[in-house]
């Protein structure tokens, strides 16, 4: 048998032992999506939830946004700020859905995170009050990209554009794309950040 005959015989053999194609796999049914019923929620006391979670120490920041048409600059004190992504550079903060300041920040489309220094407890309290002129007597300049108020004395600032907004229970999760950032002008002996722990302001100690 020549090479051509051997090849033909091999093809006939392979055809004879070829297994049939597998049956297509049916997709699993999509899970039923629904809201969690009130009777299915864990019986957690909100005060106990707050007490236990208060053991997680956080930094304190003031989120600011520039004035828009007919508005003054906006700002509020925030504990729930965090870095989110390195590439691309993203940060996030949480704000209550009933906040009256958030709609003004949303209209601006940009914001600046001002990480407060240990001595700025009174500044934090001023920005935690609703309805007052929070910028009265406060020294600030404009962040380089967004123009949001950059508060004097803060240990760091992060200038952002709103990247995405997600719902999270009674809060909104705001994701910002970082366009510029920096630390206090004098980094030779930087002051520590303002902290919040168990319902009280705190500071780092050696």
C-alpha cells in the first residue's frame, strides 16, 4: 500500500471512531430578582449597628464643590471616603440620600476631597451643620482642575470629576475620577490627620 492508500485508510479509521458532537448545554434559568421583604431582614438594632461599626476608626474629610448658577459653593463633612482604584485613579465617598448638599455637588459634576488635619475639629463641625453658610470665615482657594474649594490647612486634597453614582441602601455611593491631588504645602513636618472613633474625634499619637 502506497502513502496515498495509507492516508486514505487512516481517514476512514478516524471517521469510524469519531464520537458524536455533544448535545448543547441548556442555560440555567435566571434567578428570580426581588426586594428583600421586611420579615426577612436581620433583626438588627440601628443603635447597636452604629455602636459596633464605630469601632472602625476613620479619617475625616470635607467634600466641596464649586458654585453653580444661583448657588454658593457646596460642602459637607464626610467620614466615608476611601481610595478605590489605582488604574484608573478612582476614589469614592458615601452620602445620605436625604442630603440637601449632594444635589448641588451632583449639579456641579465635580468635587474636591479635603482630608482634615488634627486641629480642624471645629471646621468639621461647621461643615456637619445643615442650612448654615458653611464657608463663612473659611480660607480656601480653587482646586486646579475642578475649581472646587480647597480648604486651607487640610493635610491632603483630591480634585475629582464624578465618574459614577450607585445606590447603597439609605446612601449613595459616589465614585470620582481623580484629576489632580496633593498634600499640604509644608511637608517638612506634616501634621497628622483628624480621626473619628467611637463617636469622638481623635488624633494619631506616637
